[in-house]
C-alpha cells in the first residue's frame, strides 16, 4: 500500500522550486512566471478550499454592477480564470487571461513567493481569503476524493498527516497564510475570513465594495447577498462546477458545493487527532500575529 501510494504521488504531483503542485501545472511553469499582470487586474488568492468560488462570485457581481443575468452568461472558471491552471488541451488559465479584456479578475492558489513578479511590479489589488484550517483540511480531503488529479488521500487521519506536513498541492497551509498575512500589511491587499462572511455577509460584502473603490448601494448589497448564498451557488450551473466533466471532477463522489458550513471538522476529527493537530498548529503558527476565529 505504502509503495503504490508513494508512486501515485510521484505520478500526479511535482515539486517546482519547493512548491508541490499538479504535474500538468508544473509543465507550464515558465509561462506562469513570465505572466504579465496589468495594473487594473484584481487578484483573488486563497489556499485551496477556503471559499475562493464564493468570494469570486461576489467580486464578479460587483464588477458587473449587480447584473445577475450577465454573471450567468458563462461559467465561473471562464469569467475568473485560474492563473496557474493547466490540463493538456482542456484548461489553460494563462491563455484565457491573455485573451481577456481588462479589467480582469484572476484566481490563484499560489503563495506570495510564487506569484508572477509582475503582480507586485504593477501594484495590483489583491484579496486573500482565509478559512479555519480544520475545515480546510476536511474540504480538501473530499476534494482529493472527487478530483482524480489527486493521489488517493487514504483515510481522513492519514490525509491530515499529509496536510500537516504540507505534502499536498500548494504545500503547507501554515506557510501560505502566514506569508499572505505578512503581505496584507500593504493597503493594496484585503485579508478576509470565511467565518466572518458566514457571520455577517453584508458587512464583508460592503468591505469588498469599498476596497474596490465603489459605492455600496442597498440594492447592490442585497442582490449580492441573495445571489451568492450557498443554496443559490449550489443550484447555479455557472458556479457549481458541474460543467466540468466527471473524468476531471466527479461530483457523484462528493459535490463541489459540499456543505458550505463552519465547523464541519467536528464531524471528522477524533479527540486524539484534534489534540495532535492543535499542538502542531501552535508550533507552526507561533510568532505570527494571525489569529483564526477559535469559537467554532
Ligand atoms: P465545503 O467542502 O466545506 O463545503 P473553494 O471555492 O476555495 O474551492 O472552496 C470550496 C468550499 O467553499 C466548499 O466547502 C464549498 O462548499 C464552500 N462554498 C462555496 N460557495 C459557498 C457559499 N456561497 N457559501 C458558503 N460556502 C461556500
Ligand atoms: C484545483 C483547485 C481549484 O480550486 C479548482 C480546480 C478545478 C479544476 C481542477 C483543478 C482545481 C485541479 C486539477 C484539475 C482541474 C481540472 C483538470 C485538472 O487536471 C483536476
């Protein structure tokens, strides 16, 4: 079992300058590094499974001034291309972006150190969304099961071991959020929390509208809150990823819009695993001023 899982990792994932990433993405790395950002690009950065799709739909609706029908004209991964995404002939984030008119909204899961330098040179606005690490681990586990580009994650405790060691695509969650947290001292970067969005979505939506230099009319905020609820996005074929064929994303195994709640980790972590995880968390995060919401 050990040998076959090891060879499956080598077959599907790859280490690019210290970052673990999908092999297909790695083959395209020269193009990622050379990517030319434009000054009016908006970057949405997250660690995978932190609510990227949710905040992306919110931002696109702000750009489209609350025109829901316009958002529904195309799937979210065409409206907001995924920068480093590459899969043979099916997906190419760089190519999509190059052919796109400004202003562009760009999705990435890259840590700041791996972001194409032009984003820094052009001083682009960026939004980073952070989610409670335990819920990220749970969500990433189901994502591993449903997306065949991942090695088999094994049991949940086995996966959590890999996750803690950063042996998953995009590497260590701890490094990722710590680095982006440091970067977010710049006024160009808005740092948001998934749990805050759950607690008071209106407040967070207004925050994003202000960050984008616009005025939050009552009507716009109302439209966004309604259109981007979990149920709406789960039933919306342009946001629920059902347009991606089963061979790449098998939603019969687990839906992309899975639960969309805070605290699902409590249904997955045993007391012992939780204690081990907490100890490791303290070690990894000591020295950082970033504090997650702990009341969940
Ligand atoms: P769960 O697997 O916990 O349900 P990403 O978009 O970064 O891949 O993150 C996916 C996670 O965000 C999933 O978490 C998904 O259900 C959740 N999500 C997506 N849209 C949401 C929404 N509108 N409200 C709340 N959660 C949402
Ligand atoms: C990875 C992270 C993410 O937030 C969304 C997606 C959707 C598309 C997925 C990709 C991913 C992982 C790699 C792929 C891709 C579709 C084909 C490709 O191989 C599975």
